[in-house]
C-alpha cells in the first residue's frame, strides 16, 4: 500500500508543477490526456508481453496492495507507468520552454 501512496503523492506533485507553469496537461488538456493514456497503454502492453515471455517477474512485497490487473501485473505498475509518462512529458515541455526563453534573451545580456 505504501508504494501506491507514494506514486499518488508523486502524481499530485507533478500535477501541481504542471498547473503552476502550464507545461503539459494544463496547457492542452485534450491532446495531453490522449498522450498520457496512449503512452501508459503502450507500456502496459509492453509489460504484459514481457510477463508472457517470462522476462518480467512479479514478486510479492508488503509495500504493495496485492491488487493485480492481470497475472503478474500489480495495480501499482499502472500508476508507475502513468507517472513515468507524465514526468517525461512535463520534463520535455519544460525543457522546450527553457530553450525558448533562452533564445529570447538579448545577445549581450548576462544569464544568471
């Protein structure tokens, strides 16, 4: 259960940063939600394929809820993949924003 709570706290923190600077989900909610859902679905299907091939294994731990989405696929994995996709897009759009701001600085101005 602890792992799921940590993931939820991290998702909330990422959403707060996104809301503050309108980087991804808060900038364009429709397309961003589609990207998050497609990315999470892609990585979940990847995990299911790896589980079926015997590449990934699930081990029980007291930190998890024990709720399984599929054999070997815990609930926490879906939240982790959602966080991974959200974090990647916030970092990407944040980096783009920084690059755009940097290009707008006058040539002789010092960067602090």
